[in-house]
C-alpha cells in the first residue's frame, strides 16, 4: 500500500471518536494518550483521529502538533495493526521532534492494542 495518508485512514465523525473513547482501551506515552478500538467497517486499514485542545497552544502550535502526529502515523502505519481505530489525545507539552512522536505513537498504540486484544 505505500506510505500514504488517505481519507480512508481518517476518523471524521464524532460517533467514531466517541466509540474509541467508550472502548476504554488506552495507552499513554509522554503527552500522547492513545485510544484504540477494533474497526468493523474498514478492517484492512488502520485509521487515525486527533484531539488537540487549546491548552496545547495557539492555532499554529496545535496545527504543527497535528501535522507531526499525522506524519508519525503515516510513517509507522506498517507497524500499526490493520483494522484499528486510533484516537490520539494530546496534552500540553513543548515541541518534539518527529522521531520522538513516532516512538511515543508506537508505544501508545502498542499499549492500546494489548488492551483491545484482552477485551476480545
């Protein structure tokens, strides 16, 4: 599938976010809290949703964080289980490098995935 981040890989509806939160399968890695849920509608691809609040900073800072997390997801999508909906909630923090976001995302997704598997 190549390293793309397509519209199919995005969570866009509020009910998709709410379902991920309600599943209560989360992992924490630094300022990233990663919620995971198995996706029945699109099992061939992992999907990403972002929640970056105003406490993280102004619009420029929030958009930079979102770009970095999306890029980390795009680069690490081969390591993320297919069929997993991932919602990343970001706490206020200083700016980090792409490598740090990649490592934290993988750690958080790994913890969330373990909890998803335990619930099945």
